[in-house]
């Protein structure tokens, strides 16, 4: 599906025109806690007047949203007879909106594991308020059921339209800016070495990596002139992982976030420092069907994009990039390391080009967390 992308500089008129042409009667607006202070709030509040449609608002969810939150959103969607969904927010708002879209025509009285999506023509529009998750470009969503993370994948939840308003990045808190930046960067890195990579995905990822490396210092220093560039890079990184899926760095990051109360991008960055070293050290354990020589060429090309003189510098450059983020590194004891290693979903590890078993994961955690 070809998405419509509205890059907002100073006017929402093109978006309003699109929404008027769609002739929606009532839009479910899914927003998170940041909505009240966003510079685009006035433009979103103006949807009713500018597009001639009613608006129903849903904001009853927390970060890492639960299935219960999705059900509440579906209730609001149906109660107000909505025919479209517009999500404005970070990853959680977009995840909730995607799941509302996916299950809004489904019998939700069943257990989550038994829910079967029903195809529908409900349109989903998203305006991401960070530059990182790439969720605006993907068929993936995350929701929690009984406290456990559930991954949802369906082509039907790829938004039909994306609104990129650079102004939402101007006042993003520093830690969130660093974490979402790393999420976007490592989407591109992991997509590049994924066993599912294609020439198309590699070209997208390579461009994202070079772009982020050219602007990230200015972006973190608050230069508004690079916000649009960073926003587009995050969107394109999402396009890349929509083709390839993420790999070991993401698979190993999830438990870190809950164990040590750190943000997703923070955890992803730490994990990829160890994963990059593992991949280069054990190319002889390549599981990519294209073979070890192909993997070596891939890593060399990635190293070049990162500015390395030689592929041997790849882990060092990734470590240096993460070091500039000034993230705290949690200290884990032996029991925590063991629990982390056991928590990694082996299915997600299969996208990595080099075999990683539970013992490998344990060794990587020890190296990156400075285990006691």
C-alpha cells in the first residue's frame, strides 16, 4: 500500500483537503498525555471546522498499553459510530490506534489469544510526536496482555496517511530525544544486517544511517533546522524494518526496559553494542542462507556507511555512537543476567544473521551490563 505523507511546514491545508475528500463522518482521535502541550494541538482541534466531521477523543491508556485499553478504545469507536482513526502521539498512542483499527469489527468477548481480526475499511492516519519508533510506516504493533508483551503483525494496520510535523520535536525532552534517536538508528542498522534484508531495504537503511550520522549532534543540541530531516529518517527506518523486521538487538532489549526502568531506545542501544561485536566475531556461525561471504560484504558495507576505515572498526564505531548518548548502564547480578538470557524470544533471534542461543545472549548481557 502506498501511504500519503504530509510533511507539514506551516499549513495543514493539504491534510484537511485529504480528509474532506474522504468524507469521514466521525473520527476517533487517539491522543496521549503530551497532546495538550503540542504545537500542533490547535491544528488538530480545528479538524471539526476544517473537515466538516465530528471528533470523538480517546486518551484512556498508559505507556505500554494493555488489551483492556484497546477494548476501551473500541467501545468509544463503536459508541460514536466512528469511521476513521487519527492517532497523535508516541509509540503507545499509535500502537493503541492500530489495535483499535485491527479489532474494531471483531467479537472482543474472547480471550486475546483467540481474537481474529476482521477485515475492514476503517482508515488510520497517524501523526508521530517523536522521531524514533517508525511505527507510522509499519505493520507492527505492541500490546500487553496479563502483563506480557504481545506482538501484533498485520498489513491492515499500516496507516493510510502519515503526518510529519517537525514542530513536535522542538520541545521533546532530552532523554526522550536521545532514546528515540537510537531507536531509529538501530532500526536501520538491524534492518541492514537482517536475514530478511533486500536491496531495497538496504538502500533505505544505508541512507538513514548516513543521514542520522550527519545531523544527530545538531538535533541533540536543539537545532530546529534538522528536525524535519531527523523525522524523515525515522520514518524511513520504519519503512526498512517493515520489510526486514528487527533482530537480536531489539529482541534482547525488551526485558531490560522493565527490569531497570529505562526507555526502549536506551535498551536497544546498549544491546546493539554487544550484538555488533558478536556478529563480527562469529561470522563462521552465519545462518543467513546467502552465506558467510555475503554477510561479510554486508558488514563491510555497513561499516563504510558508519564511517569506519575497516570492518574491524564496526563494533567500536557503534560503541562510540552509543557512548555519545551518555546513557546510564545498569549493573546486573548473576540472577538477573540469567533471567534476561532466558527471557529472549528465540523467534525474534532468527532474524539475526549469526546464531545467538541462550548462552550467547547471557555472554552479551554480561559484557554490556558489567555484571557483578
